[in-house]
């Protein structure tokens, strides 16, 4: 039960950040943001390909 509440709070936080325009998606955009030191937190999906994972 407690784990579900934490999961929901985390998803709510991601939703707020997305609506605020603070989330970046897409390989090229993410790499450019990293180079410009604009990334503060990075989530990588578990099904991300190894080549993309190595680039990031």
C-alpha cells in the first residue's frame, strides 16, 4: 500500500514537471541538454537500447 502511494506521488511530480515544460524527451534533445549542463535529473527506461544507454 505504501509503495503505491509513493509511486503515485512520483508520477504526480513528473506530471507537474511536464506541464511546467521542464521535461525533455528524445535522444538528440537530451544529449544537447546534457552538453549544455541543463540536465539535473535523468530517468532512463529499462528497455532503452544499449547504444543509446552508452551515448547518455
